[in-house]
C-alpha cells in the first residue's frame, strides 16, 4: 500500500492515469488520508460537483493485513449536502482488496467533458478505464450482477446507483459484501453525487494473484491480533449482543429511554418500537431461513450484519441496521418490519443514504405529502427518488431542501445533514456531536450514546448537561483516529472498556508499520485530522454559528421527559477550543 | 404494589418480555432482580420510568422497570 492512483477524468481525449508515491501522505489511511488530500488539494469554495472537487477513496492503515475487523473503506470530498468536508465510510470487501492491490488511495479528479459513463477495472496487471454507456441508470443490484457476468465472482465493487448518476444530495457509494451484493454504503453527505459528477459508475477490484499485506514484525503482529480478537470476544457487546441481534437491538432501549425520535422528532418514544426491534428482526430472520449473524467483510469476528428474507423465504436485503429501521420506521411512524426491509433494499438499489432518505420522508410527511405510518406511501416516495421524477428530485435533495420546498419548520439537520436516530434533547452528549462535528449531524463522529445510554466507557447522564462537552470532544478525537485504521468503529465498545484491548490495537499498528505509537500518539492523530477538517470548513465559510442545533430543539419540550437541548452556545464552542 | 417489569434481548430467554408483578412496599431494584432470577452482572442497564437507575433505588407502585443486558449498536 505504497502508492496513490490518480485518474484525471477530464483529460483531453481519455481519462489519464498517474501513479505517484505517497509523498506528504505517507503514514495516513482511511479518513486521515481522505481528509488530508481534500483539505490540501480541493479549493474550499469550489462547487462540490465541479471539476475542482476530488473524490478520494482510501482503505485504512490496517486494511489488507491479517488483522481482524480492518475492512473499513473511507471516501472523501467536498460534500454537496453540507458544503463542507466529508468523509463517509463503509464495510464490505473493497478496503481489503484495494489495499492488497497496493493502493493507499484512489483520487478521481477533473470532470468528463460529455456525459459518457465509465467503469474502472483494477487488478494485479494494472488499470483499465472503459466507457460503458450500457450501464446508464442501472440500479446497484442489476449493475453488480452485470459486473459479475463480465469479470467473475472474485471481484469487489464500489459503485453508484441511479441517485448518484442524477447527482442527488442523498446519493451514497455502495460497496459489495462477501456475497458480492451492494449492501454496505458510504452513506452520508451525497458522496455518490460526487462520484457521479466524475462520470464513474463502478470501480471493479480484483486482487487475484496478490497476497495479504505483510506486517513489519510478523510475530508481534500475530500476537497482537490474537489479544485483540480475544478482547472483542470477551466483551459482552462485541462478543454476544451484536452477533445475536445486530445494531437494531438499540430500538427498544432508545424508545425506553425516551430518546427515540418519533414522527419527525416530535416525540421521544414510539408505541410500535417492539414490533420493529432487533429482537423481532433476528427472530424473523431465523424463521425465514435468513441469518442474524453474518460478517460484512472477511476478517470480521463481531458479525453484526445479517440476511433478511421475505415472507416466502427469498433474499430481500441485508439485515437493516438500527439507523435505517429508525429513519424509515419510528421516525415515519411505521412499525411494519417487512416494509422497512423493502425500503432498505430500495435505498441500497438506488444508492441513497438510508438516514437522509428516512429523515426526508418524515419531513415530507410533516408537510402532508403522505401520512405518518403509511408504509406504502413511503415506498412509493423512495421509488420516485429512484426514477428521478420532479418530486423524487426534491426528496433526493435531502431533508433540509425538502423542508424548504414544502415550508416545514421542524427540520432536524445540522450543516444541512439530517440527524440520525437519537434525539439530542434526551441524549445530550450526541447533541453536542451533532452540533460540532465537521461532518454535520453524524452519530458515528463521536458516539456519546455509548456512555449516555449504554454505560460503555463509563456513564454520563443523558438528560443532564454536565460532562457532555468533554465526552463528545474525547470521542470525536478517538473516532477520527479509529476511522484512519480501517477498523470497524464497533471495536470501540471493547476498546473503551478494556485497556488491554486498546493496547492490542496499538500493538497491531506498531507491529504492522514498525512504529512505537502510544495512546498519546493516537490522540494527536485524531486531533490533527479534526484540525484539517475544521480548517477546510472554515475556509469554505463555516463559522461557530454553524455549530448549532436547529432552534426548535431548545424550544420544544420532548416527551416523555419534557426536556429541551440546553447546552449553552459558548460551551459548544469549547468542544474544539477547551 | 404493582411493578411492570420489561426484559430485553437475552434476558428474555426462559423468562418473559413484560410482566406486571405484585410486590410488598419498599422494595429495591436489587430485590426485584432476585425475585426474577437475574444477576447484577446480567442487568447492565436499568431504567425506572425511562431514567437510568442504580440497584439500591426504591420502587413505588406503578413504576416501570426496564432491564437490559450489555448491548450496543448504532
């Protein structure tokens, strides 16, 4: 993983390939790599869909090695949704395969002069870029089936669906899983629109003939990996709960805690929660011959993913994640698990962010476009997005644009990006993260829910203001670092609670690269990444006034606890200026 | 007095999802756990009426107690 592949999609004649050394970007991976390239090379005031923006893909520092859990891939660019810097990451196979092919990053630059659509094939012999207009407006599942026919089943793909081609703000970038299904998405911020603006439909990766990346110190690496896996297996969340129920085990607890945004953030608890809970979802999967315990990439030992079959026992979609079940479920007043699974399939197929899409439909329901609880109407609205009708184009603009078009006041976004599945009034730590993350409202940027609700990494009362600033700050720093390693963020449940598992992670990095990183170095790495991202946003015109939640969160009391978001603006400003 | 006890995830196995249980006055969460045969290690997260609670909290008539094993996601 010692080179960067740059493709100028706007070069005269044909796209031009350049392969360079790592140079200034040596030692970076994942989010660290994407944010470094974007902040250094992309003019912050450029239009996100213009030739000046760059679309960066980077596996993590440990991706492609024998290390467990190292299959996350990051994509980065200036976001068409937020107007700021964006990093979105996903599991699936591409991180491991791209890293084994030796690339620390792929950078798509420029913009084709016409509307020709390209596919990029990369294997051990090199790179082949071909125009292929037969792929136009293919949804992801059909596209990947075609790639399988053409290139065989040893490939991993990074692709956009119809939403990306239409350059919608909700468009995601799909990554294929172990079964070569386009189910793992870099979802947030409209990254799919930027890939679409480069005229690239799909990147096909084949690492046949390449070997696993070798660590500098093999024995030390092997020992660290064993301790790391033991730690993950020992922790009750990563060893038991996530494999048994998946992420959707959170539906019941958030609804019980009064922090489950319901009917477009009007209430904090959903009467239908038990019908769409992780417990019910896992049971349905077992009954129908699906599988509630499945890894999204080779080397995953947590296996929080799953396979969701329809009533007749046929594959419908991967196990919908908690955020998806919430966005399309309780937030829209829908308590029909099969309808939510269908929405998950449609989102993956058209290539849209399930969080932004669900939040947008809830805003549309608030506007009276459909009734809360009407699953059929929600399915039809997502189909409009896939088709690109005028209504679909509006909804494809995301929650903020839909709110403006239809005159809705209650629009739960920060920096234009929709909030995920935790109400910031009743889970105040995550509210601090939503407000201050350079990414816009993003739960993964500093998952205070762990400590506020799940009592992982200690306990900070979710309903009180005390301790939330420091909690969010520390988690945002740690997350920026973890997002650079290629590690799945869920390792944090074990790493936060077990110092020896954190040490095993450090030892993996040290043995891989021949380094002597300490906990302090990890903090430094996280701080540096956040500083680069915030610097980009500042140059793009963001001020501290953008680090705020919409006003209604401090004015409308949330049931059942009758709480508002009451963390002071000057305290929010201390997250990055302690 | 009557207490509603809700169990989640693995705690349901061999027990129940939700049950109204009659107790004498002045019992604590620890007493309730003993009554339904759940250890303090198993009960990682406990809410009383949607608020985090500790083992020694005293319960009152009509309280809803929600008990979770260690879980995570997101």
